[in-house]
C-alpha cells in the first residue's frame, strides 16, 4: 500500500468535502457571517483524529521515522542505559541500542503523551 502525503491545505480540502454538505446550486458559494470559524473547527477535529491515529493505529498503517541521530544513549557501568526521547516523539515502535544484534521491542506500544 502506498503512503498518502498531504499538506495542511490538501488535508483541509479533504475534511471540508466530508464534513459539510454540498450546496444545491453548484455555482453557489456558501459563507457564514455569524463568527464561527469553520476551518478552525475542522482543523481541531482533524488534529484530534490524527493524534488518536498515531497513538492507536496498527504500526503497518504508520510511517515511522528513525530518530537515532537525535537520541543520546548513556550506558552505565552495569551495562544498562537510559535515554530521553525528543519532545515530538509520540510512540516508540522499535528499540535497538548500540551493540545489540536485534531490537528489544518489535511492534510494542510505548506512548509518550505530548504536552
């Protein structure tokens, strides 16, 4: 399955198509003047959907990113180690530390809630 990549404008266009009914007259623009920012409302719904997708979707549906270059591992004298994930990491799908021959976690759900 190929990945779908959309920028914010493209994603908003797709959400608009699905969120609001089409006008009866195809040559008619529908506008509201009562203070409701429909795009802001849609963007909030879209972000909530996307955040939930990242946290709960099967890993096969996601496009993981390698963050090894952004993480420093501190190896302690007893052979254990620790590291901090970057603030923008939401879900860790695989862990492979220096010197390991295979990943410690494969398809494991470890989540870090973004503040």
